[in-house]
C-alpha cells in the first residue's frame, strides 16, 4: 500500500480525453445552428481541453525556450477558456459585472507568465492567482440573472468555478511560497486533489451548461409559440398569457389600466386594390408602431387578422387618449412610404373593479365597433 502512487500524467490524459469527447459529441447533441451563448460555452470546453496538451508537452523540455512558449500558450488558453465561459453567461443571463476585468486577464495572465518565466515561484504564483481571480469572477457572474434564462444549472456552474478557483489559488500559494510544488505534476496532496477535481469539475460544469442551452431552447420555442410571425407582436395566446396576470394584479392593487383595441380601416380594400403584399406591409407598419411606442410593462398584440390590442398598466384615461393620438400622428408618414393610405379605428376601455381581461376586451371591441359605425378613423371610449 505504501508503494501506491498516482500517475498524474495518466490522470491528465484521462481528463483531456473526457473533455475532448464532450467537445466532439456536443455538435451531435446541440447541432451546429446554436446561439452565441451555446457556441461560446462549446468553445470554452474545446479551449480548456486543448490547453492541457502544451502544458504536458512543456515538461519534455524543462526550463527552455520551448517550455516557455508551450506553458505560456497553455495558461493563455485557460484564461481564454474562462473568458468564453463568461461570455456565454453574459448572453444567457444578461450583462455581467467585471466583464472588462475578465477580458483583460486574457492578456495579463500569459504576458506576465512569459515575462516572469525565469522565476518559477513568481510565474506560478502570478498565473494561478490571476486564474483563480478569473474563476471567482466567473462564479459571481452566475448570480442575479437579468434575462428569462435563470435555471439552477447556473448554480452548478458557480459551485464548480468556486471550487476550481480555490484549488488553483492553493497551487499558486504552494508554488510561490514553498518548495513542495516544483512542477505541476508534483504528487503533493493538494495537487493530487486538484488533479482529481480537474477531471470531475469541468465535466460537471459542462453538463450544467447543457442545461443552460436546453433552457434557452425551451424559452425560444415558447417565445415562438406566443409571437405573431408577421408583426413581431404577441399573438392571441401570448396576449392572454401575459395580459391576464397583469389585469389580475391591477384588480388586487386597484391600479388604473387601459386597453386600446385597433382595427385597420378598409383592410379588405387594401388587399383587393394593392394586393396581399400591401396588406402584409400595412400590418407590419402598425406592428412596428406599437412596438416603438409601448412602455416597458405594456403588452402589444395582434389578436386577429387586422385587429390589434394594447394593454396599458397604470394608464389613466387622458394618457390613453394621448397614446391613441400619437399613434395616428406617427402612422401618417408611414402610410406615405407605403404608397397608400392607412388609418385605424380604435376602442378604449378603462379597467373596472374586478374586471377580467376578456371583459375589458368585450367593452373595447364594442367601442371599436361604434367607431367604425361613426365613420372610422377615430377613437371611441367604452362607457
């Protein structure tokens, strides 16, 4: 039992083989047409696996120019791998703090390592300390998502990066301040544990990243299901899914809320006179107008052929009337560019206590019908 020793070179080869296998298989699982976040996560995996190869090869020519080149290339690859993972988290979770710092370390780590190469203690302390800082910032980037992607997989990534950061900092301390870590293959207990975790943690992190890609794909499918392809607005399903909770919340808080329903005037005549392509452009023009004018919490939707709705939480009667007038004013120059006249009739309903979204729509639709009867191109308010 006393003669039992762990071959760290073999362990590293197994690590590289495991991660390389993940990198090779991932296109078959994820496909090639993937998001920027998934692409960055995959590239991080590839960089991490390949960066170990020059580190192993550098031991064949210790303390030579070739050793300096190969090991510098290796630590630069690890830093770039961390940056690509940070980039993936930024795309999935929204803008992350310390982005510039993490990116700057891509250059500081290998450049400093190369310059300080003649002193083993200094170069090991420099590289491991800054890589550890980079990993801690990566773990911090997993917190407080600013987008709809926010699953528990990110906590697995954060845990993995914190653990790897601690192990990396420990290596830096051993190399910089003691004589017990003369090379990265030294069978020191801390280094042995670090090597084992180097095999386990990257696999765990990358399986978690598959969870991020899966959640992103699910959200994209859901967004597609509730979005009108013609205008980019919510379709009726999205309108109901988003609007009902907003109306219910307004009822609980007794907040003001307005619902505007629009109908493009003489839409059939536009199709018959100018062609269906012109009708599509008219729909798209009104969709662009609603998207450009909605506030953060407003909900705009195409709920029928030429019917549109705009739900305005916190909006009083006078403000809703002004919004309708502003939309009409902005539609005039758009109609000129379209090459034919486009106008709309609209009905406005203000939320009544305990009223549902469906009931508001019925009252707005009644007002809209009255606007059409009274000559079109106008707003009518539901009593």
